């Protein structure tokens, strides 16, 4: 399912609740003032096959590249967990 806009978020959640074969990773900054970290926690509760990683000191832009290594590590770990399950 392709997200066209933020307004489609409820539709995406309905789709992801039904399709547990879809794996989702969310990386969110705890100090994000644009999109509340509560949204990430909500996704974590609503999406069946969801992995959440919150970076405690990161803002909406993850403070530039300050947390780049942590983000890449989480993405690689998630990718490996998805593609090494076969």
C-alpha cells in the first residue's frame, strides 16, 4: 500500500493490521517537536509486525547527522532480521 499523504495514515494502519507479512521499522526522535513520539508508540501498538527504535535526544531531523550511525545500525539490523528469516 502506497502512502500518498499524511491523510492516508488511517488507511495504511488498517492495511498493516490485516497484513502481518509486512514488516515495518520506525525510527523516531524522542525530542521531535513536529511529529510527536506518541505517534510512533501508537504505530507500535497498532501494526502487527512493527519494530520501533526511539532515539532519546534526537529531534525531527535527528539533529543533522549526529545520530546517523545509530540510525544506519538500526536499519541494517532490521534488514538482516527480515531477509535472514528464510
